[in-house]
């Protein structure tokens, strides 16, 4: 009987510990970013809600463009292997450049909308953060991973 109680206790404890761990693991990069900013900048509940809407919108828009970018890179890779003309390679490369510009614009707009939510003190603290923002090293638009692929956006 003692073994059953102990087994039941351990199983119950494992279940209780699994819920917070599962919630933490399921956080999106945008949620983790918002949680960090909320703590770092002492955001109000209203600011958190508005920021969540901004970041969710940017994430959805980024995902759409990211899919288009992957497709455009695959098309360019295929054209390279088919020894396409210089004009065709220029056209395909320009399309990727346009998509990259759209991604930068999505991040910049989200950053601007979030910045507008902040108080003067929060803005001062935010401005001191190293590597923050779209187009900056370590910022929202990030760099490329070891494979050369674009790193996942926190939006």
C-alpha cells in the first residue's frame, strides 16, 4: 500500500510540474519578447495588451512574407542551377530584395507602434537596450543562422 501512495504522489507531482513547463515551452518568440519587455520596462496591463496586438499582427504579416521569401529563394536557386540568363537572375534577386524590404517595413512599423505606447521614462530605458529594433544586430530582423537561412523573427 505504501508503494502505491508514493507512486501516486510522484505521478501527481510530475503532472503539476509539467503544466508550467509545457506553457513555457509553447511560448512564441513574440510572447517571450513581450514578457521580457513587460518586465524590463514595467509595462502596464493596457500597454501589454496593446503591445500583444501589435506583435501578433507583425508576426502574422512576417509569416506571410517569410513564406513568399522561401519560395522566391527556391525559385532563384532553381534558376541558378538551370543557368538562367543574367536578366532572369536580376529579376529574381530583385523580387527577394523587395520581400526583404517588406519584412524590414513590418518590423519597423511594429517597433514604431510599440515605441509610441511607452512613457518618456520607458522610452529612455528602451533606447539604452543594446541590439534592439529592426535592422540592428540582435534586433527584430536578426541575422542569418549558421546555415545562411534567416533566423526566426520574434514577431
